[in-house]
C-alpha cells in the first residue's frame, strides 16, 4: 500500500514542468503523478482502487482543461460509488480568481483547499503533505 | 209660379250642374247634371227629391240682393254623414223677372286640403305674412303673431317687424336680405334670432319670396317657423360635436363606420390622415391595400368572427404610408344590430407607431445591454483564466530562476518564460479584437468575393497546413460574393482552419472540406473536418462562448470560436455547429448576399 502518491492534474506543460520541480524539491519522499486532464486522473484513480494500491494523499486540480475539466472530474468523483469521499483530499490549483469558481469549489466536501497560481514555495509548505 | 223663359229648355239640357232661381231663391228649373251632382241618376229623375237643392239655395237667400256676380262656399252633409263643400257661382239674369243662374261645383277636396295645411301650420308653428309694397301694408297670420307673442288682433307695423329682429348682426342681415329681395327679387332663407313682444330671444327660420310684375317687386310673401328649441339643441350638439372633434383630432384617433348590408365605408378626417391618403376619390377597397397582407388576413378574420358572434373586436395592423414608412395602427370595432341582425360596424383606429417604436427601441437597447454584459462577463473570465495562466506562469518561472537550477534547466526556464509571454501577448491581442468587434457599423459592409478570402486564409497558414499534412478540398463558384467586412472574413476562415489543425486526430490524416452554395439570399458555407470532434451534449450552447476550450492543447485559448461567431453576427450572418466525438466537426455559416 503506497499512499505517498500526489496527483498533479493540469494541461499546461509549462506550469507542470515548473510545479513539479518545486514539489519534488520540497517533498522528495513523495511520488508525483502528472495527469493531463480530468479523464486521465479519473482513470488512474480507478485503476489504483481496482489494483488495491490505495488513494493518493493529495490531488492538485486545475479547472480549465480539455476533454474533462476540473468540475467535470469532481462531478465524476461525486457520482462514483466505489470511492470513499472521506479519503479524498483535493486542492484546486488554478489561475482563476473568479468568485464563482471559488464558491463552486466549496460545494464539494472533498475539496479541502483553493490555491491560485502562481504556485509558490509558501503554498507548498501550507499543504503539509509530509 | 210657372215662368217660361227661352233658357228653360236650355237649362234642363245643360251638361253642367246649374239651376235657375228667382230672387226668393225658389228653384225654377235645374239641369239633369245637377241631379247627378247630388248623387241621383237620370233614370230615376222622377223620384229625385229636389229639397236638397232647396236647402242649399236657402243659404244664399239673404244675400240675393246683389246685382253682381258673387260666390259662396257652403258646407253640407251627405246622406252617409260626410262633409261636402259646394261652391255656388251666382250670376244675375235679368229678364222679365229677376232671376239668377246658380252654377254648382264640388270643392270638398280643396277645402279639406287647405284646412289640413292650416292645421299643419298651426302644429308646426309656421306663420305667414304678406307685405304689399304698393299699399305699404303688412299682414301677419295668426300663427305669425303667436310666434312673436302678439295678440291675434294686434296690428303689427313694418317698423315693429324690423325691430323684432335682434339688434346687431341679426337685424342687419335681415334688413340686407329684405332689401335685396325687394330691389333684386332675390328670395331669402335664413335662421335668425328675434326678440318677442315679451322680450324673449328666439330662433326663427325665415323665408321670403318676391312677387314681381314686369320685373318690379310689388309684394313680398314669407313664412317663418319657430325653430328655437331645435336650434338651441342643435347648437348644443354642435358645440359638443366640435369639442369631441377637437379631442379626437388631437389624439390621432380615426373613426370609421361600415355599412355591412350595402358594403359601404365612411371615414372621418383622421382616418384619412392615419392612412395618409386623400379624401377625394376615396375607395375603401384600394385604401385597404396599404395594410400588410398578413395583418389584413388576421383583421378580416376577426371582423368576420365578430359579425358572426355579434361581439366587439380588437386588432393591430401595419400600414404603409405614402413615404413608404410603416405605421402601426390599433383598431377597435363594435358590431351594431337591428332585431339581432348585424347591419353596421363602428370603430376607431389609433396610431400606436410611436409607442411601438419606443418599445422596439427599448428592446434593442436591452439586447445591446445584455450583449455587452455578456461580453463583459466573458472578458472577466478570459482575464481570470487565460491572461492569468500565462502571467502566473511567467511570475512563477521568474521567481524560480534564481533558485538552485542547473544550467540546462535555467535555459529551459528562459525558453518557457518566452513561450508564456508570447501566449500572454496573443491573448491580449485577441482581447483587443473582441473589444473592436463591438463597434462595427452596418455601413462598413460591402460585397466580397468569397473564393479570394478562402484562398488567402489558406495561403497565410500554408506552413502550418504542410506541417500538419492536411488536405483541403474546396468547392466554390469563383463568382460567389458575400456581404461583409474583409478583415472579419479573413479572421473567420483563419480561425476555422487553425481550429481544425489544432484539434486534428493524430490517428488519421486531416481532411478539410469547404463547400459553398448559394441559397435564396444566403450563401451557405459548410466547413467540415475529420478531427477529434466536440461532445455537443456536454458543451452545447456554450461552444461559442469566450471561456470554452474543448480539447485544450498548448495553443488553445478558447477565444477563437467566440471571435468567429461575433464576426459572423456583425455581418448579419449566422453560425452553427454539428459534431461527433472522434469523427469530426462541421461548422455551417449562413452569410448574406445582399443587405
């Protein structure tokens, strides 16, 4: 059982490159999984459960993504009966500072935080992954 | 007494009713015709009772002294108790003895007629008078004096007659007209105010007629009628009517009256103003042609229905005036019935154009406001997402530059900062374009050859097309023109082409098909690809929103389709999309050929 996993769900290649450098530097003990959109993240999550490998301890989620955006991913999680909400720990990580997005994030119990880009060292220490 | 005269036999044989009498009014002889005159046939002459003649003759007995001819009218009653008027013409015939010839004539008809006329005059209060200019005498009838409030036997003078006219315009006019009648023989007929003997003002209808001999007026005869009550009522009515008319004139309300049975329409002045047509040569059937046909259909239906159900109706319709401007009229009508049969419709038409235009203006303003509001929201969204994603990347990358990065990592970072700043720049350019679209005017639209536009767009991204190994097939007539703005048309095809390339399916060669056909006033462009496709069930109507990116790859900004839609609509066109995931997408553009 490996629960040191952290998902980074974002379609922006530049952001992902920089963010992963920062994250790995702060938490070399963790495995960071990069996923390009909501659907990739959803499928990965499902396969983890099926193979009984356990939940990621944190999901960093962007909103604006192709194929399946952040909201659609959250809705899919909500509807999926095979997932235990209580174990989910999602933090939004987005460039959106719109109030409607911030308010909408609050509607999901398993969304525990809302981080606006740029992603900083300080944001990482506040996450308390370790 | 038995007197024989040469006339005797003549009188007996006379074919006119005549009798010969002596000075005591004794009947000497009479004609057969007189017996007939008294309803007795010739055959039973023997049985004719001449006492009836004796009775008649007795009435003239007291006046048989005259040596001159005289007339007398006598009323008798017939056997069946009917009134009969007989006129006697008495001629003295002096021979050996003093005798008289009496001619009989029946004047019952004339008598009763003049009697009725006199009665009618009394009832209608028509007074008559006669002014003899030769003797300078004025005679008024009984009713005339009654109208003026004088006693029956009052000897009215000419001065009194003139002074009875109300001082001022009424008297002046009367004198003027009377003089014209005397001097030039011009008859007059007028309504005027008089002052009666009791000082009361009264409206009188006066008629005067000159009696002329050899072109010279010798008398004036006239009549007058008391029309005071009627005149005052009419004045009151006229005043009311005038007030109504002024009120109606100001409100742009036209009144019409339709005779159902005779198919006749009467319009008031306002109706002509409303329809902007002349009163002369008015033909209702022609005027109706100015109404919009579809509105006329509805109107006719409503009228037919209200005639059938005997109800009132209300409708609105549009009319073209002489300046080709559209007017909106509101019509209300009521069906009138006689013995529960419709025979007439009376209605009003009101001009509601200003109201309509105001409403439309308001609606337009509302749409503009809504549109602007939507753009503002989109603008805020794009600032929040697209602008911030690039700017936050730059900020993040820059802050990491001075941390522990390897040389090659630093070089990568600088490259990434460059890409991000390019993206930022592009987003800002597009935002600027979004703002610009809103200020397009219709007057800027012009006919453009569509083929040229498409060729140019393809040429401008030929490197991109080559790189993507895309195949483009175009089916268009060179001569097809669309009504638009060149930079917008360029931008539309540029956006659609790059969109297809961005969202191509890596598993197959990209094929793009552009088909253009002309259909009525429209040019229909169908732009299809075999790319990734869009899940329309999920994204539906938000597809052309500024904030939507469906297949985000690194170039996607989500503004492209929004700008395309705005451009199409600015040129009065429409855009729609059909798509199937993993099959491809087709955009259909309906562009205008003319204004």
